[in-house]
C-alpha cells in the first residue's frame, strides 16, 4: 500500500486496497466497495483502469477516509477539523444597556433538529405508511447534502451523520412502498456514509437492513450472510439492535428450511429484546416482544408450522403498541395466513378483513402482498368462496 500510494494514482490505490491480505482470502469486490464510496460499480471500474481520473480534492479526501488511509501517507492534505475562528460579535444597543450577540454557525443545532424531525417521520410512517413521506424525506436528504457542501469539520461530520440516517430511512420507505431497486440504492448509499463516518453501530444496523432487502428479493443466503456480517461489524450493538439482526438471521434460515438454526437465532433474539434499557434505542426501538412474535410467526409459517405461528402470535396481538399500526396490519395478515393453512377459513377471513382495514390506511406494499397470500392459501385449502370474497375486498379497498 505504501508503494502504490507513492504513485499518486487513486485508481491503483483502490484496486490494491480491495485485494489487500487484511481482508482475508476473498478480496473486497467492486460491487461492495462502490456504495461505500458513493459511486456505482461501473464508475469504480473506470477509476481503477484509469479511464476516469479523480482530481477533485473533496472526492480524494472522501475515498481516503473510507479506506482508512493515514493522512501522513497521502499526497494531499485531509482537512479533518474546521480551523478555530473567533466568533464574530456585534453589540446590540438597547435603552436599558448593551447585549453582545454572537454570530455562529447553526450546523450542530440544525443536525440535532433534523434527527428530531426524523423521529417524527418514523412515527408518521408507523401510523400512515411510506407514500406521503417519500417526497418529503427525499427533499430532506437533498437539503442536508447542500448544507454539507457549505460546512466543514465537526459541523460537516454531524450533518453527514444525519444524512446517513435519513438515507437509511429513505431506503426503508422505498422498500415498504414496493420500490425495491430504489430501496437497494438508498440503503447502499447509507452504507457508504456510515463507513466514511466510521460509525460501526450504524453500519451494523444498515447491514441488517440490507439483509432485509435480500430477504424481500428472495435471496435467503444473502440474508444470512448480511445478518452475520452485521453481528461481526460492531461489538457495541444495543440489545434491540442485536435482537433485530438475529431475527433477520432467523428469517434466512427459515427460508432455507434450517429449523434448528432458525430456533437458535430466534431464542437469542428473544433474550436480547427482554433485556432492560432498550426503550431509548434510536435505531431498533421498534423491536418489541410483539414485533418479535410477528417475526417468529413468519419464520414458523416458512418452516411449514402454522400451528406454532398461531401459538406465538395470537397472545401478543391484543398487546400491540398503537403507534406501530403498520406492523399491526402485517401481524394480522400473517395470523390470517396461518389460520388459512390450518383450515380455519371463517376466522382467517375475519382477521384478514381487520388487516385490510389497517393496510388501506398505511398502504404498505409488503403487507398487501401478504394479504394476497391469504387469498392463495384459502384457495389451496379449498375455501374458494372465502378466497373470492377476500379478493373482491382487496380490489375495492386497495385500488
């Protein structure tokens, strides 16, 4: 690395870093590195083979931070901190005396304010779904990026951390709205920002979210690999973050039919979620016992155990937190799937009707897909009239 850094060729540096023995027997692929740098795999390929020459100092500094190259080995200066400047002070003269008014950058306070706003967006999403928030959050990400361009030092770092959180949330909104390609793109962008910030806890959480996307794309092995990578990324995970990552691991094993591995992961998830001090988790606060019951039920359905899905989910539904309305709709839908599989069509149709009422409010595409799954399960189990009634209700309420 020292030798290639002396060449002052960022393309050669990136290529050498990817193949460094420190990464183990398998090099880092261009597909994996590109999102960390905030570029596409094609752009990275062109940089490495010399067709694209990177001369912009901000980009060079960004790439160096992502790779973790010590500043003393670089051929350009990395400006980590904003140089100290005395505050500009004006004196406001009043009849009762004078008041010194300090003019300073609002950056740090603004970053905190944006994260507070993000908390409100998360609550709105849980109650009303993703569609109304998508244009707003997209604009917020663009707004934060513009603020970063005019900031430096710690202020810029805090704004970038806020942008990473917003980008991850935007990825989730696209996922729940059924825009899987956009969800993958925004989540990968958030990974790049988290790596640049060297925020291992946030990076681990976003890795888990990538595993969730892999699951929705019907790639259970990638689901497992990403969940395991998330657990390895940081030893400083909160209990609920660890719980939500373990339940994602359980989903991958369930989809592959690995019942014992699924049970182990779910057991560890329950243990972590039950630990005290979880309520203030700003990333995985949603991972309540009720939420885990819903996730466990989905695993049991995937493993062909609908009776166990009913047993784990039914006692939890009356205790559902009212602010997690979208997840209530999904929990009810999974309950209906399990009821249909156990040949209880009347009850399945009744529960699906309640789930449909919630889904009509939140417009969660992921839940809508599960409702159509109830229709299929009713058909498979010879409840054709029930299936037809539910399909008509779906078309009326969700058109």
